[in-house]
C-alpha cells in the first residue's frame, strides 16, 4: 500500500459520515460477526440511528459528556457510534476500575449520563449514589436495589432509524480517554474525530489490512486499540470477528472458526499464546499477520516460526493517535519508523537529537494538523509539561540505528505497563498507603518469567504492625482494578530516599526470585 501523499485527512470527513457512506455503498457487507449473529453495514447504521434518537430523547446532544462502562458486545459498538452521530463526548471507562480510580474519572469528566452493564453495578453504585444528578442507563439490570434508571434496551429500540443529521466536524471532540498518569491521577486525553481516524489509518498500515480481511476482535473498546479497530472497519471493507474477551486457550479455535486473517496483540498476549501446549494445529488457522506493540525481541522469531505468522510491531500513545511509528519491514526488535503524518525524534535532556545508537527520549510532532492531542482535559499544567514548542515528550527511551529504525528501551517516567494496560504507580501506592498497617509503599515494574512486565510492590509497615502479603493483596481486591494489583510483594525496613524524601526506586530490587511473595505461585499451590 503506497503512502506518498502529503495530506491524509480531509476536513469534510468524520467517523459518522464514514458509517453513513458504508451503509449506502456496501449495505450487505458483513461489518461484524459474533457467534451466529451477523450485522451488515446497513443493519449497524440502522441500529446506531435508533440508539442516537433514543439517547437524544434523554438529552444527549453535541458536547454532552457520557461515561460508558460496557463489556465487549454489539450493544457497546452501537453506543460507540450513536454517541458520535450526536456529537456527544464519550468517556470510555475501563471495566476493571473501582474505588478511588473510578470515582476520580467520574468527577473529572463530569458526565451527564453513565451507560453501564449490570455486572459493574457493584463498582458504580456507591459512586453514583453520591452523584444523583447523573442519569443512569443500565444494560441487563432489574430495578431491585438500583436508583432510578433507564433500561438501555428501551433506548436501543427507538422507532426512528433515520440519520439524526447533526452538524459534525472533523475537529470535534469525540472522546476523553483516560490514560494513567506518572506521578498523579489518570490523564484525560482529548481525542478529536481526526485523531480517531488517524489511529485507524495507522493500524491499517501496520497490519497491511485490506478489503476482505477478517480481524479477530477482542480489544476492549474503552482502549484506544479497540476504538481504532471499529473506525478502521469503516475505512476498509473488513469483517470483525467479535469475541467477548482475550482467551489464550480459545484464541486459535476462535481464529479458525471465524476465518480471521489478522490478530492483534498488546503487552503479554504473544507470551501467553506461546505458553499454551504445542498443538499440530498451531499453524492451521489461516491468520497471516499479528499487529500491535510490545513484542519482546526474545520471542519474536519463535512466535513467527511456531504459528506461521508475521509480527508487525509499532509504538505509540493515545496522545499520538495510537501508532506514531510502525515496523512493516520486519526488522527484528524495532518499533519501526515514523508514520507519514508524524515526525519522531530521539533527543537528549537538552533537546538535541542524539546520534545513531545513542539513547534518548522519544518526542513526536505533527506533519499534518490535528493528529496529536492538543491538551489534556482540565489539566493545563500537565499539557504544558508534556507538549513543548509543538513537540510531545513521551517520557519513553529509545535509540535509532544507522538505517533510521527506532528501538524502544523503556520508560523514563514512573508509569508502568502490564498486559497492555498503563498503570500509574502513584494511584496504586495511594491506595496501598491507605491500609492502616502501611507506612509507605513503592511500586515498580519487573520482568517476569514470560519476559513481560509485571508489578512488584515494596511495603514499609508502621511500627509494631504485622501484615502478610496475602492479606494485603486480599484487602486490595475491592479497591484496585485487577490489572493494578501487584503480583510480587516485598517488605522493607527502610527506603533509600533523596534529600527531598522521595523514594529512590532505582535502588529497589527488580528480582522476582529474591524471596518476595509471588501471588501467582501462592495461588497455584492452594
């Protein structure tokens, strides 16, 4: 696929317009399949229009904030596009969040409505009870024990199926996607319509996604990867094989069942697939390309050889419309080169571009207007620190080789990544420090036996207090998302600190076999 034009995005285009066009030009094309259910482009557009009219009747309009906490199903896809057709600003919420982290997003984004699956009532009810002005739309919930709410089914069944006809622009704010901060709470990345289309185009390029491709679609829609897959499916006539969640044990049978040609990976997905028992069917699946980010160099060729696929590795952030670099040439271990609408540099602390093989920080700027975040929601201080003189400083370290290929080295900032999820050490430590027996704590990323990042917690107890690692992690379960709960726990007598009393995490042991508590091993031994 050629990529030589200088402008990739038109002000006349929007995501809702792409959906309308698909319904007109390829009405019978299968947009997605889930089990025996098949949804065509025309059928999806009609579903979306009904939902849009139903939401409009509840006061949803252009610019209104709507929080969405839904699982991975067709109703979520419908809500995703319906909010766009109304020009509303959706606030996707990670379905694993609970407690302080969830309450912070609700307060910071200030949604007028919340749309949620009944299974998340336990997390949302205490928060919404204290915020009665927020209208609640529940999917699959009865009235027992709930505050006044509107059934989502009634909204989706609105009789009108015509386009609501809202005036929309490509620079309209479409979503505020919260990504974990480094030394503070989650940051709300303001994504415009153009940014969503840019994220989709990057995936199309890196995955070599073409007409007729079938995408194994497990990516959560609350994640930028999930939203970009939905949008790219309007840009290229592909079919989504919608599965409820990632499952290493069911993965290849799902790929075979749906005839998927492409699979997506983040974090430890490839390692988990490699950990499955070898099978004569390991190459009998039909998929050709695995695209994503975070493939360890040590398993790259092993995965390709075992499963007969090509790895397409990239790098990016929500702030840069997902992929800012892509490796389509298969150079081992590289995150590739900048996509056409970005400029990517590796610089030292003074902002000087580094020499080949010299490590520095990745920074990104636009070659085309509107493809990079302009601001964090209600956070001018973080915006000013992150975006300077038109460059977005990622806080990630890398080097460039003599041929211009970039190699990722790690994170400069205190943000961790686990199985595709960004985790703020500050947020986890804040919860841990609330335990009555804990004086202070520190969270770091470590490399586990799968060559993937995991979490190791160091805890200093208050004088005369006793607490086991297992009891501490049990205490964390109702207060932290599952992916935020550390796997390894070590107790310390003192932390080494700076003169300003900041814990010096560089001196904390990254070993996972130094006698620290291992939650997975302890669970396996039960």
